[in-house]
C-alpha cells in the first residue's frame, strides 16, 4: 500500500518524464483455439521489443479476486488504495457522464420507477424505459427549483439519471444520506434520511425535491416515480501533484476517466477526437508542460465487453503500431504499460484477473523476455503486486525520490 | 510486514543456528557490455552451488521505489518495518561514527556554518572546511559545560559533527526539538524550539550550548557559527532477542552497522581487523554462543558507491571464495544471503531496486536454479517480498516457531 506520507516526504524535483499508458481492460483469458489471450494473440512487435528491455509483472487492481469498477481501478493506477480511498456512487455517476462536478456539490444516482395508486413500488426500473423517454422526464424535472441551491438533472441511460445539488448561498451541503430505494417492490420508497446531523439540512432539501419531482411525474407512468441512491460529494482526496510531486496531464476521451483524473488533481487535456491518433497529438502538443502523462485507451475494454476477442486483439495491435512508437519518439524517462483491470472477451465483463504490466526505464533491471503477455508477465520480476505500487516504482525509476533515512 | 506479537507468541527454543550474511549494497544493474549485473558477472561457484539447493527471491528494503539509507535498510533485515520503526537522524549519525550512545542521550547532527556581521547565514556548510579544520573546532567546543548534563562533540566529516547531551543528574531529556538550520542563506539561524512541553527543558539547555558555542567560534570564520538538526533519542524499540527468541551476535566492522545492531538489542562482537577473514574468525570463535549471526560485508557497497563495477564483482567473488565455505563448515541450519539495499555501480549510490536474496535450509523447497543473481532471483519462489519477512522465514526454517492456532 502506498504510504502517502512517505511519498510526500521523499519526492524531489527532476527533469524526468513518466508516461503511464493504460489500455482499459487489457488483461484477458485464453481462447480455446490456440490457448492465447487477446494480448498474446495480438501482433505486438513494438511492445515485445520494449518488453525485452523492461521488467514485467501482474498488477492487482484492488484486492486478489476482486473485480473493480472503472473508478476504483483508476484510483489504484494513480497510487490510491481503492479500498481506503472510496468514491461515492453518485460522484462516479456524475463523472461518468462528464458532468463538471464542483467540490461542494452533492450528487446522487437516480432511477425512474413505477408505483401503484397507493404509492407502492411495482417496478424499480420503470419498465426499463428507453433513453429518449428518460430524457423527456429529466427535462420535466429541470423545472423544479429549490431555495439556496442550484439543481442539475442529467440523463444517464434508459431509466437512470444523475441528480446534483449545488450550494449558491455559501452554505455547506453534506452527502451522508441513505438511499430512498427499498430494493424491493410492493413497498413505498423510503425518505432521504440523513445519517448524521450535518446532513440533515441537505436531506430536507432533497426530500422537498423528491416530493416536487413525484408530483411532476405523477401522470407519466411507467416513469411515475423515482428513487435516489449513492448520495456523495467529491471526497477531497490528497491531490496527486502534492503526493508525488508531479505536474500531471490526463489524456482520455471518455468522461469517466477524465473525471477520475480531475478528482485527484490532474489537469485534463483537450483531445480533438476519439481516436488514439488524436490522443497522441495531444501528448505531443503538451509534452513540455507536464512531468507525468496518464494516457488512456478505451477501446480494448469496449471490445472485451462485447465479447469480441479478435477486435480486442486488433485494438491492442493498433496501439502497438501507432501509440508505442509515438511515445518512444518523445523519449520519456519511464514508461509503464498496463490496464486498469482485465476485461476478458470470454467473460464479456470486467474481471478480477491481475493485469499484465511492463515497466521500462534506463535504470530498470530488464527481465530479458521479448514478449508482452499474461504468461510472460506472470514470470516477471515485478511479481504480482498492488497496482497502487506503480506510481512509487515509476517515481523511483524517474530518480524523483530522495533517500529514506541515513 | 512482521507482526511482532505473532513472533513473540510463537517462538520456541531450539538448537538451530541462523546465519544472515549481508553483502552491503549487493543488488546492481547490468553493464552494457554483456547485460550482466555485478553479482551476475562475478565468479561465484559457491553461491551458485548453494543457490541450487535454496529458494531465491527479491527483497524490497522499505517500500517499492524507495531508496533506503543504511539504518532503515538494516532495520528491515532485522525484521522491523523501517517506516513504522523510524530512527532519528541524530541517532543514526552518532551510530555512524561509533559513538557509544546510551538510552537516555539526546543526539543531533551539527553543521558548521558561516555568518556575516549581522548573524545572517552566508554559507550553511562553512565553505566545506576540511575534516582537520572541523576537528579543531570540535575540540574548542568540548570546553563548553552545561549544568546537570555531560556534553559530547564528535567530528563526522568536513563541516559535519555530532552533538550528544547525556543526563547526569537523574533527569530525563527529550528530543522533540526543531532544527535550527533555516535551510537557506541570508537569514539568521532558528532557535532550538521544543515541539512538545516535555522537550522544553532540553531545548533550553541546547540553546545555552548554542549561544556558548557561537561565542567560541566567533573568530574562526568560515566556521564562525553552527546549526543543529535531527534531534533524537534511542527510539527504544522492542528488542530483537525478545521478539524472535534468538540470542543474536552481530559481526560488522563499520560503526553504523554495529550501532544499528546494538540499537535492536544484539550483542556486538569484537572483530580483530577490517577484512572478511577477521569477521570469519569472530564467527568461529563465538559460534557456540549465539543462535543468530548478523554477518556484514561492507566493501560491496563502497565499490558500488565508487562506480567500480569490477571491484564490486571481485568483492562478491572474494566473499564467495572465503566466507561461504567458512559458513558451510560451521554447519548452520539456515543461511540467508542478501543485501541491505542495492548499490548499482551504474548509479554510484544506494538505489530502490529490490535485493537478490537466497534462503537455504534442509527444510527449504529448492528452486533448483544453480545461479545466484538478480535475474535468477527475479524468477525465484520467494517472489518479490518485504525484507522484514526474512527473519520470520528464517525462524520457520530453523524450526523455531510453534503452530499458530489449533
């Protein structure tokens, strides 16, 4: 586990640059055909050549056996133990749709629901209404105003939306509020109950909003009611640049990853399009401005989620062909290649498997294995290690940590 | 991390003997020539033969990416987590020059400095005066007396010295005192300010000494002033023999290592000279008296610090030729060979790289690799592990731990 006090005490300025290349959901599982994983099956001459000069290992995103969501998985890569540094669901949902969450906002996940005439829930997901229907309901809800706060309602997908309450009168809102969703049908929703004294005023505001919202939705069955869950605020973590002494730039095209990077205090850089070529352009443009770059590739994960082995392998091959040479051209001092978690196409979902990881610097001790893949990494000299060790290791190899003790 | 409570509860008496052979700064980096590290390049037939019957692994001295000083690195080898068990700089400095520190002493690092007529610092290192000049200043300072305490001043090197204050009137001194060094020039020194109430009387004594010392130094520019840093006392750690149930003898020729061994409660054995042959003689003489021997070899580190790849390799080869057979002749039950940290000659300094480590006992599971080197250890069955696990592992293999639970 990273001890931030140690990192904060030891980091020193240096001219070195670190690139953290994250292929989302990189880890995979063998297909029966030839027993190779997506990464092993992909044509990756550049990764393999880099591996020959690198150390390899397997990164455990959260804990052994635990499958992480994208938020916790990225916190691990950024050096934060995801169990200790927990981000509320409401905040993750807001980040996931690219909402520009402010430090004092309280966010919650919302579900449209169906209730009967007595107010008892008959469907917790409002018959899984299409997103267009959800969007219309969200627009109706935007008419509701509350004193002293600004209220944002944003559609996520189908019956899901995000509610954000922002103080405008200098007051402090608090998010320690219980879910209104009773998690079963045939019963009424629960009130938004404060779990501590500080959250009571905010809970009252939220209950006023819920009452008004149900009034607005009354005639819009199946979305004639709603529930709120996962109330949370920006957890105000220690900031990445302070912990590690790195000016950090984040390059990612999807809202969730940009959001988590912003949450830990990285600067999120503009990317012109959704392709890795656009991300490379951003990396080149801002190369001189930052010590550390988080470079995120989304499509490996999407292909894994779709269960498309070949597509995942070809995304990896494309990164190998296009991204790796571009990074090497810029002559960074340390390169870490990894994923935030595994997304084996065999499982069509995130998984708990540790993630193949490569660490290169001119001060690393190469394993001498010219192959980047799950099995090669399983024999690597980095061993099986917590993903949150990647940042301290990168700092060491970037000559950015002074000696501990005499 | 070692849980001392577990060790204290489980250790049982046995007739077995453990030798912990520590080659200081053992870990290295490949030279470009043939891609071999110092250890890999050295002729080590005895280590290799022992490796074939041993388990191999890589020990992390403090935390991944963190480069340790000698003090913390040895605490790790002795089973103490060096982050939890921190030793103050003043104490490490006193140990480093072989000062016979007592449990109630308060020690500080001192720097001679140059100040202008207004008392503003113009050089925090007094123009890096030669050691002989520092020695003369130290002798002048020895004339200063304080009521109720004995004061020791000892030269370290160039502008550096150690101040030790020892109570003689039964009172207790406290070392939670801030540095007087403002860490920049153009400003006056700070007073020695107590950081807690208990340390106020000691801080007052120290300030009296500083005032008298500056008076003594007044006409000795560039050493016409001084600063004190890193005030500390013996941290009074749990003692090694109590934790592990081992009567422990330390064999080392350099003051720092003898000092740290003494700090944790080992008995420091006399060595006739500075050569490993002298250390072997000590090991033989005291073989029957102890359960555990810490056997320290300094010259691997010195060669690494000098950037001398060949010399470091030849020190390793000499240990292989002379020390290993001598240890085997004595028929210990467990042998651990490791370093306290890496000192790659390519870096000319301590480094963060994990340390090649070998564990032999007739109850180990041999990896069957007849080679002791960084890469072989990187594939070893001990994996990448905290150095503070070495003692518990050694105890287990020495049949010195009873079953935990029923």
